[in-house]
C-alpha cells in the first residue's frame, strides 16, 4: 500500500520536503514508527502551453517496514497541470507506468 502523502490529516503526511533543481525529495513516517519511506521525483521536462503544462518525470518510492526488506517502486510519469485562478498550478491528469518491464 502506498500511503496518502497529500492529506494533512493522514498519519503519513510528509514530515520533510526538500527541493534541489530537478529533484524533489519527500520523507514520511507512520505514527508508530513501524513504516517510513522516501519519495524522490526527478523532473525530466516541463512544457507550458497557455493554461496547461505537461511534466515528464520519474518517481521512486522506498518503503521500509519493521521486520520486512526495503521495497523500492520506480515509475515514469506524465502529469498534466492546470493553471488556477489563484496563480497556482494543480495536477489535473496523470499517467504513471513502470520504468522497466
């Protein structure tokens, strides 16, 4: 199960956030400390078309659970963002697929 990292009320809500040029790193930990993980996003390309933007990226999720081997999931993705009235950009559509078969 991939935890919900976007909901501030979720027990897995992101604890730390770090952005470096073309990479974004997120870390989370369950309240009891039994599960923790790291999410890395590597942005490959951003194309802006008026009120929409297409972002090509690769995300890697590492999950560590107590008593289990570390699990790593890597997927290539294309996200479509829409420009909002308040000036922010929000994902309106996304497509993710395994980085290798």
